[in-house]
């Protein structure tokens, strides 16, 4: 027996992972050791542009999102690819250690990459925390909270007169009467069964 749904009970958060020239939304961030320079791990989809960038950079930043974050941050960093748009164009950032961190966050951690592990879908990057700060003492947004409030948070607007199917994982919109059988979400890779028709 392998009921993989139990993994949904693992608490995860909502973060913007950035490095030089790019960034994306991630949910799997952990502190995996303690001390003065704890190790922080972050898992990134291999198909993400940010993953490609991280292979050629030695640092990353994690900006921790609060429940009150402007949803545009999630849209910009989660529903687009840095291959197509400049995600920083309309986002207020602070430069720390040469990396853009998100101003509209609870704070950030800058890590120096010490190791990485690849599997078929993701790369786990492990970094040593070298700099960090707290911007606001507010409640963080958990991944569970995001999933529960996604619709109201993102208020997905679709083009009128077209049938829209929304990826329940990442928010990508597919237009058409039916999602093709072999369709894979271009942003997060899930299949047709995870698309919901917009009513
Ligand atoms: Fe998706």
C-alpha cells in the first residue's frame, strides 16, 4: 500500500525563491540543521527556469510570504516563466547579496548552495544560511491555506465567451471545449484530471 495522499498532510509554506536573474514560487522549504549557519533546503521543479539558473549560481534567496501578501506576487512568480517575462519588472524588491528579495514578504533568507540532489521531477538545493532579516511580524501563509483560499485570493479572470479550464495546482488557464486527454500543464506538469472548468 502506498497512499501518497498522506503527503498532503506535511506542512509546507508559500515562498518566493530567487536567484540572479529569476525566481519562482516554491512550497517545499525546510530548515534541516541548527547552529549559527543552519542548512536550508528548497525543492524546485526541474522544468522551472529558476532551476536552470540555480545550476549556474552559488546563492539563492527565500522570501517568506505572509497571509496578507498581494496575490499579484503569487501570480507573477507562480503562473509565468522567467523564460518569457521579467518577473521583477512590476515587483518591489530589495537587493541583498546581489539577489532580489521580495519587499512584500515577512522577511528573507540568503543561502549559499552547498549541495544539490536530483530526482526525476525536482532538484533539492541545500544552502547554508548566510544572511537573513525579518520585515514584518505577521502570520505566514501555509501551502494548505493557499490551497483552501486560492480561488478568492487569485480571483482568476478568464476571457469572456471562451470555455476556460483552470489548473487546480498552479492556476494556468487552458481555453477550449475540452482539455485534451494527453494534455500536461505547461507550468506544473499535471494532467487533465487536475483541471477544473471555470463556471
Ligand atoms: Fe498547473
